[in-house]
C-alpha cells in the first residue's frame, strides 16, 4: 500500500488534523485551485488533498491584472460552486482584499460569513504578524485558518512588483518570525510563496504546522499551483515555478478549429447526431 493512501487515503474527508498527521509522517500534501464545480469535481476525484478557492480567480477567471477587485460575494459564490463537486478534499477559501485588514472583528465577521454561507473547510489570510490578532480571533471560534507569507499578491501595490521575497537576511528573518507568530495565533498551515528554498526549509523545520509551497522549493510539506497555469491554459504567464502538466490551450484551440470546420463542411451534425 502506498504511503499517501495509508496516511491520507484512510480519511473519508480531509481535515486540518489530516494535514498535521501528514506532516508528522512526512507525507507530502497536494493542493490546487478551483473556481467552478466541474474542475473541483475532477481534482477531488483525482485524489488532491486540498482545493483552494483562490482570489487568483480575479486573474484567471475575471481577467483582472491583480486580485484586489475580488469581493466577498464573489468568493462565496465560487466556493459554493466548488464545494458541490468535492467529497474528500479539504476546501479552503481565500479572504479577499479588505475583508480582514480593517480589524480583527471585521475579519471574524467575514470568516464567519464564508463558513455560514458555504461548505468551506476554512479560510486563508495573507500576511504575517499584522494579521495575527485576526487569525487568533477566527480560530478561537473554531474556524480553521491557513496563513500566507512571502509574496502576498494583495500587497502588490506596497511591494511594487511580484519579485521574490526573503532574499536578504533581514527579510528572511522576518519571514521566519512571521511563520512562528502565525502558528502561535492558531493557523493550521501556511502558504509560502516565492521565497528562497533554503528559507522555506528553515521555516518548515521550525514550526509544527505544515507549509505549502508555491515557488518555495521542494522542502515544504506540500505544494500548490494555480490549476489553469499547470494545465497550460494560461500561455501568457509562465513563471519558473510553474510546471506544465498539460497543454490544454493547444488542445482547445485544435478542438474548436475542428468544430468550426465540421460545421462549415456540414460534417457536423451527421445523421446519428440528429433526431
């Protein structure tokens, strides 16, 4: 029996406790994003451990340049669609820009709304020490919270670019400190985005909760990618940390062109496809 089946496969439903056990057993956590029912269903049936309803939908679904325009109503709408297609994986919902930055109370109300109006298994919040009070308040109410440090896309205007974080000694020390603070605040895991692999390794070894890497090297407890990126749907965006596992943009282009040709040549529909 494979290790991933013996540790995560025995659970009917993946939860925060599953991830803690997987870290303890050194079993890697797999994660991808989804924003709709069919994609979520396919990911879940394939055996993914975590599905993130990411505010990256602002980029890949809505066509925005940043994630900032995404609203609470939109995150809730997409989470409802995703959870209908999921039986085993844990679903986590991104808290969008300005849904938690004002105060811990505001963060608590919005996290509660996500949990009340959807079947999500938890929420994700970007930031380090500055969001610790919000994470503490939310987790004290029994809502699982995933942290997110390193490159935090909601802070793009503050950083000024999507450049990697933690490349200086001071910045790396700050990330390590933030990770420990988020763990103390009650986070059940932390996304590490676009930071040096050695810094991610230090963080992973210094906290007891799982780390989920994206552009953070192989030493994290798990990995996540944006699904349209790894499936090759977004041909204009290919950072070094994205590996193409399919070339769906080419497949779709070919299929649509064949469809057009079949209609124009009157090959489609044929007699067997007609009533």
